C-alpha cells in the first residue's frame, strides 16, 4: 500500500519536474498519469495493491474538488456583475461539448453502439 | 461561554477545523444525494461547497484561512489524477480499438466547448477579458488557469467557471446523453470528460468503469489539445 502510494507520488513528482524543466503546457499530474500508464504497459498487469490504492483515491475523487469550488467566495462581486451571460455561457458550452462529442463518437464508431 | 470563545479562537486558526468542515460537509451532501435517490440537483460537490460557503460566511472566515485546512484535501487531486492511469489501463483494449474516433470526437467536442462559450459572451458584449477567462472552461483547473493567463483572462475566475462547468456536466450530462439516445459507455464517458474534466470523471467512475476510464482519458487529452491549440486559434481572432 505505502509502496504503491510512493509510486503514485513519484510519478506526479517526475511529471512536475519534467513539465517545469521543459515548460510543457500540461499539468504535472497529467504527465504523471502518462508515466504511471507507461509503467503498467511495461508491467503487463495492474498489481492488486496498486489497484486497491488507486480505487480508494478515485472512489472519493468528488470530495477533492470542494476546496477549489469554495474559491467562488472570492469572486462574488465579479460573478454577480456578469451572472446571466456567464451562467448561460457555461450551461450552453458544457451541453454543446457533451452532445457534440457523444454524437461524433457514435457516428465514427458505427456499429459499435452496444450495451 | 468564555471558554467556548477561546476554543473557537484556537480552532479557527488551526487547520483542523476547516479540514473537518470540508469532510463533514461532503458527508452530509453525499448522504442527502443518496437519500434523494441520486437526483442530479443534489450533486454532492455543489451541496458541500454550499455548506462550506454558508459556514465561512456565518463565521466571517476568509478563503485563505479556510484553505490552510482544506489544502490537505486539495493536495490529493494530484495523486488522484495520476491514479486515473489504472482505469485507463484496464480499458486500454477499447481505446486502442477506436483511437481515431476518440481523437476526432474529442477535438470537435473541445472546439464546440470553446466556440460556444466565447460566442455567448460575444453576443452579450461582455468584453475580451471575460471571453479569454471563459474560453478554457472545460479543461481541468490547473491547465485552464494557465491558458486563461496566456490569453489575457482572469485565472482565478477561470477556476470558478471550470468548477461550475464540472458540476453542471456531472448534474445534467447523463440526462442530456439519455435525451440524445447515446448509450455506449465509451461515448458517454468521452463526452463527460471532454466537457467536465475531473468532476465529470469522478461522477462517471461511480456509474461505470468504462465510462470513468474514457472520461479520464478525455480529460487528459482535452487538457493537452486545448493548451496547444487554443492560444494559436485565439491569435487568429483577437
């Protein structure tokens, strides 16, 4: 458990270092995800303890967004000024992205629409 | 009473209180979500943020003080993002089989997100700063903030819009997908991850592992695609 937690943190650290050194436009943890994925490809399977550690983190992932979301209190003035256009833009754009992506995926993977 | 006041002075300055508040608010919001038969309007992230904001407002606490306690939870976002490699690896055979469809759908969806958000603000005459602030709103927060800064937007407001987009997609995404009749878990996950990054992915993982893996993949790819392409596109228009 601690061993695999160390592996996860090491991937993140390596990701942060590479992103910082090369000035890449992605966040360190996203590169860390790619590194851990590479490790799994080499390994050929997911070790049970790593799977359990990751599942534990991911099952509760929603909780992790609460501190950042609370940051809304710093922007009350700006938000109330442009509340209507900003809300409309978020709602329309998020819906458009979902519908367009899903329909394109269905169109391009014809005949694969099982389940 | 005096003791109570002293205890509060001590607690409000230590990280313990706001860390506990964050966990307790999320527990309460999750319980409400379950009791309400997972009604999307009772989204636990939204509920928990609402509860925390109410407590902070009632006690006159500023965000910096709150974050001293909440940072321990916030920190785990990094390791959780890395851990998305595991569901992705478990679903890799699906991804390999349709990588071209995935790439093309992701790029069109990503473009739809940016173009429609900017178009709404342009029609409302909201100004270039707000347009640059909202353009990267479907991308995971740390990347979106970097992009907003590059385009001349307000990064901290971008973070708020990113979170709201995530919650909106987690709440209404499944309903929209049912409405247009897309049942394939791969397409559903890809759509949620493209539009609603980590918050959508967290929700998708609770519903179906294939959807969760595709959502995590879409979140990572959309972050890379938007970070690379949006500044170039932006230069053509503004």
